[in-house]
């Protein structure tokens, strides 16, 4: 093995706080046997060289440079197109610490399995060392990590999604502490694929996938599964939430954090364009983050949030000039597209973009509708957040932004109203804990199956959900000025199978009611399940919603809710004695009121 180290030489690092990092890199190299080692510095020259190399070997295909300057298409292996929840494990000494919400393996067994897969796996390849920072480089809320990978595509994505390179390495040297992520694409054999987490060691091992959350270890593996564990120990929250600033015509901005499961509208809400009348009145929307939110109580008792990511790994299908013009502008240049289709003039294309007919599908075949959608339903764009026209001027504030409201929401074709407010923090935690949603293409497996997805964290909480709910409840302390909690459902369908609510930009009408509730200027109607806006509080007519649809969107179907709460009670009981009592008490109280 010729270890060509291109960042700084061994002598400079010896004896510094980077010792443990250099040792880990050397041990990993000895085990995985790469041809060479490359320390990523995050420079423009570095990425230019990597892109040129990937263009040469076919990993990246250049897109139309006129319409999409400096943008690329990557086609992943057709068996490797989404997160693999059944192959994702949390390895804790005590299985109860991982909880029934995770697949568990003993740490020694997890390491043994992974080490066997990694043995010699980088022969003929380059080992890349990616130092990265999740969150603004100068924020006390940020945390660092290092990903070792043999995939240059992962390097290119991590460069857009995190603060990667020399500045992160300097912070790691200062702090001496970082999350270790080891990744290899292996042979992309679905039978030799695992995503393994060791929260007690702050480490991750991922083998056999090059896709998204399986491979970009800063994202779901670090910023959610490992960070949720760290957050509980340190008194903060790591959540699967967008962060959006809503500026009213008086110039005040309220920040809202919203947890929706994968492919349920976070990117879209984070980049919302107000309806015309709101724009004219002076409303503005500011994007802080579209997927992950780290929050911590500030000195004034409010929760302050940062977006640990620096870019968007967004769902392409459905993104259009009508649904999300901000996203479309964002991805107009310097973007990596993965598994989208292309037109005959080599522009990226996906279902819902426009009326053109694509030339090649996501697998590079001549487009034939008989083969299914042209773009894979989980095809994605990777792009720097700084290219987003609505990117908030406060998105990189080291202290974060204060959160006025937390919103939970799922994809529910029936029962759940467009919006309701929780009575208090405990009720709000129950609302989050009992969330249900229909599955999507963001993970492998059946689509459209209703399952419990508490706080949109089912695939991402690195520890026992019962302990996680207790951690959430613990924020309700003397001196705390907690956000109000709401639940929304943009996906309610009528008897004809069509959505009852137009969604997208019109969602601002619902956010406006929430903000007025926070400010104490809007009314609400008490129901057993929560507080609903009274008729007229949200202008549905201007949103094009008929009176009949409105009735359905705001109805409380008692027998339906009784059945729902019985299911919720069973779900909570599955967690046994660790489940905090207040949630069961709250659920029983609501069920009692529903049956009155
Ligand atoms: P992840 O990146 O997987 O975490 O997804 P996400 O939560 O960011 O979802 P995204 O905003 O990318 O939306 C996913 C799908 O939901 C797209 O097909 C959107 O068009 C659709 N969608 C988003 N917002 C709405 C809405 O308000 N109403 C309806 N009906 N569909 C929506
Ligand atoms: C999600 O599935 O919630 C995503 C995409 O944001 S991935 O990075 O693959 O997790
Ligand atoms: Mn997500």
C-alpha cells in the first residue's frame, strides 16, 4: 500500500489532539487496504479534480451546461436507491437502551460483522478522510465528525451537505472529540449491507450502500441517531425537522420547527412561497433548514435551533415552478442529481416538473412508460443551501434562532384534521409520540402503509423511544418558555381520492393561525383531541376549498378517534415500564372525553 497523504504530513499531526484521528485512519487503512489515502481539505481545486475523475470513470455524467451549469447526474445501483431500515442497527450494551423502535445487535457482534465486511474492501480504491462540522463552524451547538469513505461521490455530497475540510479539522483539533463514521460502498450487494451505530462510542459503520442517508454519514447516522443520544446526555434535542422563519407585514419573524416523516413535505414547507395576497401584504418566508434541527434552551428559557446541515438532499419528483419555485431556482446550477431522468438535450427531468417527455429514465434506458416512472420516486438533488433564494440571513447565526412553534405532521388520508393545537407541553409530546403516517419511497419497502412514526423519528432515534419521550417531557421546567405545539395534515383525501387541501404555498394560511395563537390574538375551539381554529379563522375560500371539504378538514370523528386512541394506548404500552406515565395518563384522559 502506498499511503499518499495529501493534506498535511504525519509529523505535523503527531503529538497534537489529532492523534486519535490519525491513529484511527492508520488502523482503518491497515484493515481496509486502500491504494492511497486522501485527506479532504474542502477546496475548490480538490472538488474540481474529483469531479473530473468521476466524469472520466462514469460515476458522474455532465448535464446540459447551458441550462444547468456545473451540474451532474449520478445513477446509483438499481438495488441501492433509498434508506434500508431493516438493515439499520443500534448497538448498545443493554438492548433496552436501543428499545423496540430499533433493530439491536450487541456491540461486539456488530463490530465483528462489520470488521469482516471491511477487511481489504478498499483494495484498488482511495480512502478519503472527510473532517466535517454539523452546524455553523463557530456555533457552540455544532458538533464535528469524520467520515472515512471509499466513495468520491460521497465526498462530493458531503462537501455540499456539511462544512467539510480544513476549518472542521481545525475545530476537531481544538475540541479533540468527534463522531467516527466508517463507510465503504463494498460491492453494493444487498445481502452484504448494514448501517450500524454504536452511540456509546460515538461511532458508525456503514457498508454496501452508496445512497443518501445510508452513506452520507453526517446526515441521518450522525445528526440524528448519534446526535439524539448525545442530545439526551447533554440536555438538548436532535430532531427530524425543518426550520422556517415567517415574517409578518409588521416585520416580526417567528421561527417554526416542523417534523414530518421522510417525503412528507419538509423541504416544501421550508421554502414556501406565500399566496399572492400574502406577498402583497408583505409576508416573507425564510428558509433555515429543510430536514434536521438541533435545539437547546437558551438563557431566556426559549428553545434556540440550528440547522446542522449546509445543503439540501431533496426529493426531486413533484418539484416544479408551481409547487416549489425556490427549490427550482436553488438547483439551477452547481447541483448533483441522483437517479433523475434526462431530456433529449440532457437536462434533468422528473415526474411533476413539466410536460416534456424524457429521453432516458433513471437507469439510463430509453424512456418507456411501461417501465414505470422516468425518475426514481426517491430521486434527489444535492445542493448548497446558500443557493436558495429564501435562505435566511440568520440561518448561520451561531446562537441559533428562537423557536415559537413546533409542528408535527403525517401523511394521513383520513381522520386527522388539517390543524390542531396541543393544550400544553405534555399533550404536545403525546401528539408527537402518537403520530402516524403512510410510508413513502424514501425507504425501501411497501409505500402507503400507515405506521406509527413518533416525531417523524421512527427510523432515526438512536435510543429507546420511551426514554426519548421522557427526555422531551423533561424540558417542561420552571423558567422554560417553550414553543406551542401543533399538528397538521396536508394529505387528507376526499371520497374521490383527491387531496382536500391544496397544500404548498397555501399552507401559510395555517401557519398564520399558529403564529396568531402564539401571539395570543386568535381564537380556538376546544375538542377532546386538541384546539381547532373556529370557522372563519383560516380563509379557506381564498385557498379554493369548498364548504363541504372544509367540514371534512375540521371535523372530529369521535368513533374514528376512539379507535385511534385505543391503538395509541397499545402502541405506548408496547414500550413497557420505561414509558413515562404522563403520556398514558394524557391518552386515557382524552379517550375518556371522547367517550363522554
Ligand atoms: P425527506 O427529504 O425525505 O425528509 O422529505 P421531505 O419531508 O423534505 O418532503 P418534500 O418536501 O420533499 O416532499 C415530498 C413529497 O410531498 C413531494 O412529492 C411533494 O410534492 C409532496 N408535498 C410536499 N408538500 C405538500 C403539500 O403541502 N401537499 C401535498 N399534497 N403534497 C405535498
Ligand atoms: C429522509 O429519508 O428523511 C431523507 C433522505 O432526508 S436520506 O438522506 O436518505 O435519509
Ligand atoms: Mn429527511
